[in-house]
């Protein structure tokens, strides 16, 4: 139960999403996440690609759509869309 209710990896994906991330069990997900950042990113990509609303918003760089699909209706309270947009702009600077 603890693993299911904990967020894991760089993207802080909740353990109950283990199947969406491509794992058969939450234990498999946790063990993989503990290996390295590459495993965490692989799980995050699976998580995004297997959720149509999140995938479409991410591909379109619709930061409000991503924040809504990922964090729910309360995303504005923590400015998640603004933070994502700032991170993307910073990434563009470095690349």
C-alpha cells in the first residue's frame, strides 16, 4: 500500500500508476525507478504516451493542458503550467 501511494522518479508518478508506466507490479516499478534516471524517464514517457489527453497536450506544448491532465483541476493553485512553461523556455536556451 505504501508503494502504491508514493510518488516516484523525476516526474513523481504515483505508484498506483505502475501499469500505465509499463510495469506488471508496483514492486517492479519501484525497483526500476531506484536504478537510475533513464529508468525514471522511460516510465515517465510511458505514462505520458498512454494517456491521450496528456500526450496531446504535451505534444502541442499546451502547458495548461499538461498541468490539468497531470495534476488535476487544482493545478493553477501551484502554478504548474507556468513552471512547465518556464522549464521549457530554459531548456530551449540550453539546446
